[in-house]
C-alpha cells in the first residue's frame, strides 16, 4: 500500500508538472501575438520569438533526456520547474513595466526574447524527463496508462492556458503571468516531495535501429499537422482583429475561448475515441484527417465569430482522432526495442512544426487574414492523403 501511495503521489507530481508547463506554452502562443501589438512589437518579431523557442526546444530536449540518464530524472525536472517559475515572473515584470511606460519598446522586445530563450532552454527537459520517469515507475502492463496520464496533463494544460488567456490576460496580462509563475512554484514543491526512481538493468537503451522506412509517413503527418495547428494558434486572434474588427483585448479573450474549445474537443475525443469507436489506428487516422481538412477549409472562408468557433470545435474533433491514430500507428510500426527512440524523433518533428507554424502564420497574415488558414488547409490535405495511403497499405498488408 505504501508503494502504491508513493507511486500515486509521484504520478500526481508528474501530471501537475507537465500540465503547468503546457499551460505556460499554450498561454504564450495564444496571448503573445496580440499582446505584442499592444506592447508595440511587429507581428514578425513575435512570430520569430515563438519560432526560435520551438527550435530551441527541438534541439535541447534530446540533450536533457540524455542528461536525465546521467544525473537522474528528478534533478532535470526540478531545474525545469525552477526555470518555468522564474521565466514567468520575468515575463510579468517586463510586461508590467512596458505597459507602465518605464521600458521602451526596443528594450522590452530584447528582454522578452532573452527571457523566452533562456526559459525555453531550461524548461525543455520537462517532457523527456517526465516520460522517462513514468517509464521507470510503471510496468509494461501499466505503461500505456502512465503515458496516458501524461497525455491528459498536456491536454489539461492546453485548455488551462487558453482559459487563462480568455479570462485574465485580456485585462491584466502581468497578473496572468504571475498566476502561471505561482502554479509552476506549486509544481516545483510537489516534485521536491518525490524521490528519484529506482532504475533496473532491464531499463537499458536498446541497440535496435529505427525503422525509418516504415515510420516516416507518420513522422511527416506529425510535422504537417503540428505546423497547421501552430499556424492556427498564431493567427486566430489576429484574424479576429483584422477581419472582424475586434479590439485587442476582445480578440485575446475570444481567440482564447475558441482555441480552448478546440483543445477541449481534442481531449474528449482522445480520451474516448478508442474505447467508443474501437477503430484500428489507421482508420482513426484517416477519418480524423478528413474531418480536420474539411473543418479547416470551412473555417478559411466563414465570416462570423460563431462560425469560426464552430469550425474550430470540428477541427478539434478531427485532430483528436487523427493524432491518436497517428501516435498509435507510429508505435505499432516501430516495433519492440525502438519505442523511446521513435518518441524522441517524433518530438523533433513536433518541434519543427511548432517552429514553422508561428513564423509562417505571421508572414502569411500580412498577405491576408485568410491566407494562413488556407495554408493550414493545404497541410492538412497532405496529411489526409498520407493517411489514406497508410489506411490502404494496412488493409492490403495487415
């Protein structure tokens, strides 16, 4: 019973840590583009900062994962959570003094870029260390449930970040950053109360090679779908300003609400799709991709907020099916001995997509508020094509 209680506390601490990290990430993606305008920054400057952050995560996360094998999971997590706390505090201070007129726009931009880069480098170890920690404390039979807990934490964090943008940031962005810093501090305290996991000889790294010829379509789907979703996160609030005439504060609130609804739809589908539909992974992938591309195509041309809101919910349903099917397909194609390596490569694909999305969204938005949505539709159409081919391949070669 004592061991079970300790495992529960550890999983709760990991859940909180990853949820808080994702809350901060989601909040920045939603708030920073319109807030940047309020602070006097160009859209491309903010897009560049967000894209640089994604690239830094992509480069540094594998290094932190390797370091966690040397020094342990807990030190990496504690370092990351301390960085999340201090970084959020730094953002709040900079925003407050810029809005108060103490800092010039140029100085504030440089400080925000430096704080974001430093915070990204320090906090990027959360995901690989948390996944490794969960693997250490779960048996093979418990592994799916453990990783599902981390996946749920990511979804909760995405919704919490969008909700914070919706309810708090529109009126007082500095306060919102303070709330995130407080949550990160609580997560840090929770991680201080757990112990380093005991690893056995069976937890060694396999020499098996990655079956790139079998998994590359699913890595491509990850790249394209995350790029499309990142474009959406970057430009939704900007489209509400420039196409529908919303003020900055209202665009932040309404954009946050729409993206929160999208994330909620994804979570509900990811939690229920496999149990309810009992479809094979390739069918989940194919149906989800078709649903997502239809939703994004409609969203490109609608002209009211309610229509945008509704199509984004449909998009969330499609992405929930598609991403669940894609991850399952990737894992099944990887086989025994390469699961961790494949997950690491998939993180790189996610990071590249998160880097491409914001800068592409900011640049394309300068052409027209609808162009970024059309680009996202094109990416999802490519995903749809690859998914259909994978579906047929599985049907002919079970």
